[in-house]
C-alpha cells in the first residue's frame, strides 16, 4: 500500500511568474500576506513610511514588489522578513487583486519566528486581533484581504 502524498500548503500558479517575465502593461506585481500567530490568535500588521504619507496612519500588511525572476510566494516570504523581522510559512493563497497599477498577491502565513531585525522603511510592527486589524487598516484593499484571510482560516479550521 502506498503512503498518501501530502498536498502542498500553497498552490503555485506558474502563469503568474510568466506574466512577470512579459512585463505587465498596467504596472508591476507585489506580494505579501497575513501572518498569523497561532499561539495568541493575532495577526501581524506593519506601519511603513510609504503607507504613512498623505496624512494616513500607515498600517498595512507586509508586502513589496517582486524581484526579477522571483515568484509571488518567495517574494512574500522575503518581504515579511524584511519589513517585519518575521520568518513565516505559507499556508494558502488568499487573494490576487488586480488594480490599475499592479497585480497584488496575498497569502496566509503562520509565524515561525519573530523578533528579528527589520528594515528602515518600517516604522512599527504590531500583533493585533482580527477585530483590531479591521480598525487599523485604512485601505479598502487591505480590509478585503482581511476578509479573505478570515474565510481561509475558517476553511482551515473546519478541514
């Protein structure tokens, strides 16, 4: 009898990587995600210099632009480490949002380790409840990602 092959935590869509190589007419690709601390039930939000411009408070999900020849999952892992000093493991793809300027990939992660140094672009990091995240996140897009993360968490809990 053959052992069952475990399903990958994240589905990989190689077409997204091919789009990056062709250079999108409408802009660039970014990748990031919602990092869950399973022990406390909190999620990671970051306040960055870029998001704080224009009178905004600046809380958002850790994310950034894909480097050349980098896929969305690896870019998200790198950006979370760079912006928040957190090592995280992907659990699921939760959203792909296309805007006028970019194609944005979002994943649900679980925290492996935090407390590592993070980049100068980050002003502050915080672990907050899902309810508090809804209050802190100013962008409609970030709140959509939060709803997608809640749905993914519900699906993982019921599985």
